[in-house]
C-alpha cells in the first residue's frame, strides 16, 4: 500500500495514509540475484543485494522474506546501486555537483539513455516531418523503437512503430527533442 502505484487516480501511499486498504493483484517480478551480504544475530539485521526486474517493490520483498521466516521484517535502508547501465559508482557525488560552477562535464548526452535503441539517420524531409510531430516511413528498419538523428548527427527524436514489418509502416514520434 505504501507505493506510488495508482488506484482510481490516487497514489496508494495517499490512500494508505488516509487509513484505506486496497487489495492489490499479485504481479510477476523476477529476482535474478539475491545475496546475503551481512547478518548480525545480535540485532537481527541483515543486508541483502537484490537484482530484480522493473516493478519489484523491495519493501514487499522484505515483508515476504520476514513472513516466510515467521518473524516479520522491514527495511531500515534501501540503496539503489544501478538502473540499466547507470551505476552509483559512475555518478558524481552530490557535494561535487553543488559546488561546481559548470555542470557540463558531469552531464551525459541524452541518447545515452536509449543507447540500446536502433539508430537511424533521417533525411532532411523526414527530419522536418518528425520535428513537426508527424510520422515517417523508414524502409528496411525492423525495430519497434528507434532513436532518430539528423544528417549532422544531432539526436532529434525517439520514434515507435507498432508493426515495423508492415509494408507501409509508419514511425510515430514518442519524444521530439528540438
């Protein structure tokens, strides 16, 4: 109940704070790694390393582990160490950013986030259409999502096509970066 999921337009944590309880449907998640890092029998504290799929609630995992052990459990600390290819080890410390006069050395280009999307270079006409929010036909592209660049190498847009194998498939801009 203390998650940011929505129920009828309201966040569950808001409903929980109002004393309401909503029965949630179970949903599949994948725990690809669960390592015991530390265990203190004196305080009954343990530290776990969890690698999991999107949509996994670690607080719910702690609750479920505690229920399986018959003792209950909760989180004292939660630290996200990576998301996709972004790791906390590669991040700049907050203090460094707060003291920096120029943040540009710490910023990554926007296409780093979608580096796994197929890259395409648009013609001038296609770039104009996409820049205006219109669809474009990209022959010989079999990917459902692409990152679209202008002829001079600038990331222009993120495009999506529900059926790229269709003869007259059209790629719709998801986001245009002007």
